[in-house]
């Protein structure tokens, strides 16, 4: 490939204990034997990334204030451990909530070190939810809808309306009936409108394996399976590792 157009590879960091996941990621880098200077994006899935909806506040509207508010949302949910995380959130619109994600800063440093040791250019670290959303967004209506990302042992639910997040939640996929899970969240939110579409993307299974049924009562729309190999433009700004 021409040196004017360096290669761009997207690799996934799947949900495992961090050391195990990084070891698997390192093996994949070595097996691929990428050329020096290859642009590398890493997509972090499952328990490796956390999400929160940051509400709008007229008194905290500047970018810096919104960032402080996002940190407060994470520390309220996860405690002081969140202060060691790197946060990003989507650009704010006046009066609208935003979606924020957080990764451990130490994980970003280790990913950057693995890339640097192989003379690769780590250009972004992306949250799996947003990467997957953007891969399927051309098939997603802008109105009220659920987006569900199933990446192995984790399910992440995202309720969106006209580009604004209303709820985000991660839970174990073990024995989960997705239809009942959505019914419960719908009831807790007190939504009185008819049920909205549910767009679902999930990790592809090995040949011969079958996915669990989603349950009943909702209109489920299958999106292309994970992982995606093409680079994407994130709904959230990429988490820069260096």
C-alpha cells in the first residue's frame, strides 16, 4: 500500500479480566504482523468500558463544566475508582442530555505501549457501544428506539430519541430474556407511548452455534454482527491514548 495512505486496522478488546484480554490482544497484534506505521484503532467491549447519561444543566453548560458533571455522574455510580478513568462524552446540544463513556487510564497507557513497541500508531480507543451503533446507524430510525449491543457475557441497553440518550445500562447476558428486560426498563421509566423498535447487534458465533431467542412483545431488528473490521466515525469522540 502507498506510504501516502497508511493501513488502518481495527482490533477488538473483548470482555475478560484485563490482563487476559491484553495478552490476547498482544497475541493478535503479533499474529497479524502489521506494517510499521499502520494506523490502529482499538474497540473496547464489555466490562472494559462504562457508560452514563449526563443530564442537561443550564448552570453547567460550558464544555469544562459538562466534563466535571460527567465525572460526578461516574463517581456517584462507581465511587472514587472513577477518578482514575479517562472520560469522553458526545458534543452537547442545548437542553439535551449526553452520553459519556469511561475507560481506565492505565488500560489506555498499556494499549499505547503495546502499539509503540511494534511501531504502530494507535489513533483511537473506541467504546464498543458507539462503534457498533455507528456501524448500523444507517438502518436505525431517528425516533424513539432501543439499541442493544450483546458482546459475549454482557448486554448494553441504550434508549435513544432524536439523537438524545435517555437511558444506558449494562447487565449480564446469562439467562437474560431480553424482552422481559426491556419490559422492566420500560415500566421503570414510566413510558406511556407504544413500544419502540429494538435494534440488536451481537458477536458472531462459531459455525453451528445458535443465539438465544430475544423473547416476545417487541419488534426486534437484527443489525450486522460484531466485530466490524472497517473504521468508523464514533458518535463519541475517540479516547486518545497518547
